[in-house]
């Protein structure tokens, strides 16, 4: 891997903006709405009550805005989905319309094209959060009379966490997109794998409890905690990660893993053969792993549901797991082959 | 100048391009022909850096296209189908090119815009194939190319536009010394415009020579005799094909045409004349001579 | 004025040489006249400029046209069609073949001379024209 200097390219960044402006605008709107706009509204309401001498009625309902300096789950999920959509579209659209053919025939290297995609996503993130944080800082600073339940430092922490987590999500989706050939594939696979650790641990717990293999609640809890720890998107929803671990390390680790994802994405795109565009999976070698993963996950998910009404013996249970697993393996196999033919 | 050295391209197990070596000199036009599925588009996309070669390299003016993509700032490319961002308007596409290519010429652009009148406000998704091609020609000539790579540039154009585009290309070579690499199955276009022609067949370039050489080296002679021509004469290695109808022999000769003709005169022909061979015939005979079955070069 | 037949087995550059010679022979272009530039002619005929260049070089070699550097290409002022023994023998052979064919078509001497006279008239080559 070479580390030759890469510069922001005006034409490429402008092109990304043209192609994603709708998603980007929605993202800016949502973040601004839940942060600066909501804070401003609360302040105006407080002022109104203060003028009529009823300020004691005002308890700062920051639930709509920031919840213990973390995002409400719905907001967090929304912003994560937008980030995934942004990255998925940025790559999926180029593949879908064969515009990589156009770009790569231009005097741009693959590295440069991908680099500017990252730059655009991170630029957007930084712009949105820095702008809103600045606005909120000013709003808090010019209203010393109000007893805000959070300080300026908290706002900046919120922004830093959001940028790092959403940046990770964005990088992760681009990484997945370097292996998947369609916008929908990019988005769904990213979503699945981002929530995979918590999903998988939950599945394991459900199955373990279903089969009465484990009755020790402490190990179940620690398993669940590990699952949460590995599920980065939960970090911006009031995760305990920041209380249990030194935040600096968490930030550092997030930043580092984002860098690693960037390098991996560059590596995969450099080896990417554009002729596979449009297939669900771009690299045939990961196909086996992918099918196996789907089969195992769905076996763990579906088998307990199928068996929950009766109490099967271990032998019957194994057969049900196998049947479900094999069926899903065949299903995925069929879908991949069908896409390939179409 | 374009140099292609030992270029190979594999798609999984199958070899799409095999050991391709070509050299297109500056200011010349190279024509690539071949039936559909021969690998023309694969070759062109590999030259342009869209596809990565499995082995070998492509040099433009001595610089490796895949290692050093900036060399493409003076390479124009008209693909077989123009892929544009569907949400873009014509003027957005123009902007993207203008910002991308450092040698972009507004003057040239204005000049060509008068020839191809394209609606600047039109969305890409609504442009016809012909209009996309025209836009591609317009954009890729305005970037002041030193090298132009064209994949069936005249397909989807009406005859008037087709002629116009070819005229512009020819003028480009004459005026700016541009090097052109063109894939086509329009043989008559090839003949007028190309210095050299290569045939791509099953991933290999079968031969690469000037059309004049090709035409001079292969002739069809029609001769009538009272008697029969001796077998050993007809088995000469230069004779590719013999057809006989009554007294009239049609003989396709490759190389040493004059020698064969002189010898034919010894057999006192009642009639001896050269028959014009179309380029297609020439290809067919040449390929046949190499043991290739040749179909559908003119698809 | 100049026509190129791409179906002919004669290479295009040779056709072009012949055509230009004929244009000069007919007096459409006269000694001292300027020929179109390589670029103009190639665009006009949609043929490769290198082919045009090659034809011009051939005509120059035959001293039919001359290239005045920086000014362009002109029909040579001292161009005099010369008898070329080698070419003459080729021409004689060609004529012989034509006459054989004419003979088989049932043309007699009188008809053949009549035809030649007509053709010469068409090409405006008359005795003493040189």
C-alpha cells in the first residue's frame, strides 16, 4: 500500500454532492433539528415563561434533544441509517449506473476516487456537528440565567462521540460496499454486520436459554455486555462503554478502527474488478463464508421460534437447526445465482 | 503514442485477452475489428484503466496508464455506451469534465457546441444513445486529447452525424497530431480512416498491418482457360482459395501476386483480370488462411 | 471532384494519386494552382491524413506537385508529362488486354478507333495539346 499524498479533488467532491445532496440535506436537517433547533425552542419557551414570572414551571425537558448527553435511540438509529444510506448510495449508484467506468477512465486513480468519497462523508459529518455545536455553544453562553442540565463541554463531547461513531459507521459501510455490488446489498449488509455482535450474542443467549444449557445469569449478562461493546452504533445511545472504560481509549480505538477500515476499503477497491458490478458479492472467495454466516444466523433465529411450542429433545433440536440452516443456505445461494444471471 | 505490452486479462478461468502487443504511433489511426464477444470492449476498458490487466501493461506516451492515471488527462474516451450520472444535466457533465481536465479548451468546446447542439438543461436520463455519443465526442475533444480511444463511436448515429464525427476525428489527427485507437465493425469507415488495422479474435490480435499492405498482398484473379490448370500449380502456398466454374477460375492469391499472374499467362488464358476484393473478403480469406473460421466481423 | 472508391482493391493513396493527376490533366487544377492542405482534403474526403500525405509525397516525387515550405502545395509550374518507358510498357500491356476483350466483344478496328477518339475527346486530350 502506498501512502502517496492525496488531495481533495474539487470535481470529485462536487460530483458526490450532486449525487447525494438529498440524503445529505436530510441528514443535516435531522441533526440540526434535534440539536440547535430544539435547544433554541426550549430557550425561547423558557424566556416566555420567565417574562410571565412562571419560570419555575420550566423543567428542561431535554429528552427531545439530548438524553444524558447522548442521542435518543430513534435519533441515533436515524442518523446511523442516514450514514449507511449515504455510503451505500455513494458506491452502489456508481456501480448501478456503471459510472465507475466513467470515473476510472478519467485521470483519477482508484485510490483518489475512494479517498474523496471518504473525504466527502467525513466533511459532511464534521460540518454538521461543528456547526451545530458552535450554535449550541453560543446559545448556552448567551443565556447565563438558565440552569441548563448540561454544559458546553458536554455538547462538545456529544459532537465528538457522534462524529467518531457515525464516522465509523460510514467507513464500515464503504468497506462493505467494496465487496457488495448493489446499493441495497451495501446498505443491508452494513446494517446486519454493524449490529451483528449484539444480534449474535442475543441469539446465542436465546438459544442457550431455550435449550436450558445455562442458568447462570451473570455469564449471560457479561455475554450481553461484550455484545454491546462490540456493537459500535450503540455508543451514541447512552452506552455504558464510556462509563466502564476510559473514554480517551474508546475514542482512540474508534478513530484507529476507522483508519483501518479506510485502508481495507482502499485495498479491496484496488483489487476490485469492475466487471462484477451488479452482483450481490464482488469477491467470489467470500461467498462461502457469507452463505455459511446467513445459514447459522437464521438457524439460531428461526429454530427456537419453530420449536417454542414444544420441548424437543436435543436430537430433534439438532435436526431442526440443521434443516433451517440448510434451507437458508440454499435460499441465499439461489438469490446470488439469480442476481448473477440477471 | 500507445504501446500495449504482453497484455493479458482473465475473467476467472477464461482468458479474455491473450498476449496482446500493439503499438500505435503518434498521429496515426489504429482500427480494431473483431466479431462481437472477441474482447474489443475488454481491451479498450483495460487500455483506459477501467479494468485492471491480469498481466502486462499499457503505456501512453511512455507512461503506464494503470500506475500513473494522470497521463489520462490528455486521453479522450468515447465508450460503446456512455455511462453518465442519471441525475446530472448536460451542463453538470460539462462542468465535471471542465474541472477534471487541466487542458480543457473553452474555445474548442464553443466551436464543437455549434456543431452538436445539445440541450444544456436536459437530464442525462432523458438523452438518447445518439445524443450521449455526441456529448461524449464533444466533451472528449474539448479536453484537447493527445490520444483518443473510441469504442464504436459511430453506432447509434445517423449517416450525416457519422460522417461528421469521422471528419472531426480525421481533422483532429491532421491538425493536432492526435493518436486514435478505434474499435468498430464498420469496415468502410475503417478503410478510409485507419493507417493500421488489427483483428481481435478470441482474445488475440491476429494481425496488425496497414490496409494498403493488406490490399496489395491479397488479390483475387479471375482467369479463363481452354484446358485445365495443373494441380501442382494450384497447390502453390500463395494460393489461398480456388473456385472453378466451367472454364473460369477464381483464384485468391496472397503475396507474390505478380509472380502468380506471370505464371498464369504461361497457360495462355482466354481472359485474365483482377477482381476487386472487399475488405470483408480480404479479412475472410486472411483469417481462413490462418485456419480460423471467420464469421460475423460485420455484425 | 475527387472520388474515392473504398470497395476498389486499389489502395486509397494510389486512387488519390490517380484522381489528382486526372484533375490536373483535365485542367481543373493548372500549373501554379494551390492544392488543398492535407487537413482540408482529409476532412473533405473523410480519409486518413497520413494517406493524403502519402499521396502528396508520391505526386511530389513524380514532380507533379511541389511543396513550398510554409506556403502550401502547388501544381508544379514546370510539370511536363514525360514518357516513362517502364510505365509505357505497362500501359501497352493494359491496352493489349483491353483490345483482346474488345475483339471478343466483336468490335472491329474501326469501332475501336472511334471509341478511343471519343474517349480522348471526353478527356479533352487532343493532338498538339501538349
